């Protein structure tokens, strides 16, 4: 699959988008078989791989379906499962630091992932001046990322 500007999406990336659509349709109570979903890959890399953005894709699809706007100031990372659960991703520290360097003040991550014996995330978040909000489900992520209260 080749997208805008010659970027290539990995097989994991394609599968993740399928899971994002499945989770969004299930969460909003739609069948989705007549939906046409177009994802524009805004990556600056030649290869977009993995499933880290799929919870954000699913929340965006939900916002479009419900007619709500999105808050572009709250990035979200997490692998989405078809049932709407948000699961852990790799390189979480790099993603949080990148969000802070991009001058975001808040990032949403999978619930429980920041808690590890390998690092003190609260200390790093303070140093990077970023608020970390944990979410476990697509509905929680949607509520955080949308401008709608529904």
C-alpha cells in the first residue's frame, strides 16, 4: 500500500487501521459495511509501521461519525482492539518525549503502561512539562480527544 508522497504503510499498520475501523463501528453502534474510510498518512518517514496510532484513528472516526470536532492538542498513542480496549505500545518514553518536544502539554497513553520499575515517568513528565493521561478504552480516549460531550 503506497500513500501520499510515496510513504509505505507496513502490514501491521494496515491491520491496525482495520482494527480501528472495527472498534469505531462497534463503539458507535454502526454496521460500517457501507462506510468509506480514507486515511491520509501525514508521516515524514518513508515507512509508517506498527499500530501505535490506531487508537487515535478510531477516536477520529468516532468524532466524524458523531459530528464532533477533535482536539488537536491531545496526541494519543495505543493499539486499539476490535472491542475498543486500548493496549500498550512500544517506545512509550520516546513518544512522550517527542510530544513534549513538539510542545504538546498533554499526551494520552494506554492505562497502566507508564508504571514500570525501569523509569520514573512522573519525574520525566515534570522535566518535559507534559501531563500524561491514561485511558483504557476507545470511549475514554474519544471523550478526552473530542470537543463533544457525547
